[in-house]
């Protein structure tokens, strides 16, 4: 006897399976062929035609500041923070907003895109110091390596350095 569509939707086991599938799909951005996964609780916004104003004598990770809807935001150089080479002339700007911190803007290589990381949990490699401490572990899926990040550590570190 087949189940109705309503019975399938209302079955708690089916809702759990669906929510597990959603949690395996994350957004990421690229820095020199490193793909950094973005946690689901972080809001993001791609900034187009935004000026970055350099700050004299700032640390190398600090690209400058930008103004967005009346707010002055820090612009972080992700290439420096990930010890990566910036091969592009036209980088993208990505505004990230963590629930516990003020927003920051990251200099990245590509527009964020969504990736399904289901089935790659067995290839997790804990960060043993090869990346900054806000990168928790790496995930290999096919020929690509994705970095699972904890942006709250990055946000807190940036906030403490200001």
C-alpha cells in the first residue's frame, strides 16, 4: 500500500532525512584554488563596484576600508591570511555577517558558489598547522580540496587586532 504525499511530508523521519541533505550543501569562495566553505549561519553579500580605501601603515592582512549603506567595514586580504598568491587583477569583494560579530569584507577570487559535500566526510583531514587556526579541517572531493572554516575565530581575531 503506497503512502500519500501528505503522509510522507509529515513523517518526522522524512523531514530529518531532508534536513540532513540540506546541511551537506554549503557555499564556498576561492582563494588561489583553495575553496573555503562558509558556515550556514553566516550571511553573505557580493559587493559590486565598491571602492576600497587603503589605510596607511596598516598590517598586510588589512586591505583597507569600504563604505556600505553608511557603515564603514574592514576589508581583509584573504590571500595574505591563507598564505596564497593573488594571481588576479580583479578580485571580488564578499561581505560576511556572523551573528556574533560586526560584518567584514573579504577580498576573494571568485563569486561564492554552492557545493554538495555529502559523502566526503571520510576524507576529512584535521588542520595540523598547515592552515590558519580558523580552518578546522580540509575535505577532499574529487580533485578539489575544500577548507572547512570557523569564521567566528577569524572575526574574533580581526576584531582583536583592531
